[in-house]
C-alpha cells in the first residue's frame, strides 16, 4: 500500500513539474527566435561593441546569407537599470527553424577563416571581447500571442 501511495505521489509531482516549463516554439519548419544578452564591465561597453561588430557580426551576416538565419537585430537599452538586472546589448536572432538554431553550423570554421585571414589577430580580439564580458545568457522565445479569430 505504501509503495502504491508513493508511486501515485511521484506521478502527480512529475506531472506538475512537466507543466512548469515554457511552451515549445512552433513547428519544425517555423522560425525559432533566440535573444542573446551581454553584460559588459563598466567603461568597456564601446570596446565590446566595436569588437562584436568587427569580429562577430560579419559572421552572423554570412550565416544569414546562407539562409540559416532569417534576421539579426542588435539593441541596447535607452535607460539605466539596477546592476543585478543590467544588460548592455541584446542580439535577437530569428533562425530558419529550431534545428538550425540548436545545432552547430558545420560551415562556421571555414567562414571564420575566410572572413579573418589573420587568425592571430582575430583570436586575440575575440579573447579580449570575452575578457571584458561580465555575463552572457541566451533566452529562447516562444510567441504565445493568440491567433486572430
């Protein structure tokens, strides 16, 4: 009897835990949206942005040319926030679908070498970009706007 009650309790708890997550994004062939947040050390925001625009944005543009990415948007907040909530840059990427968003791009290394033949400089600048980064997080988004009747 005790084992039956324990099993019943665990199944109820498991159902509740499974119901807690965000709803999945659209179907397999639907666009998949991901936001990437960057929080930079005070005083280094411009340096980070310059390095991002020089050494990462061109790669995103090349990937967009391939059709893997549908759009890229870079934003910064207009007003200040509390330090614990602060972020300096948000990059929103609309991928063609969830599979392309969540798997490694097999062309990335080739594109990096093509875009930046001076790999030593590229590696040094990318290292610096991450040295001045305090935090970075990725946030997949799900559009739950009801369809118009």
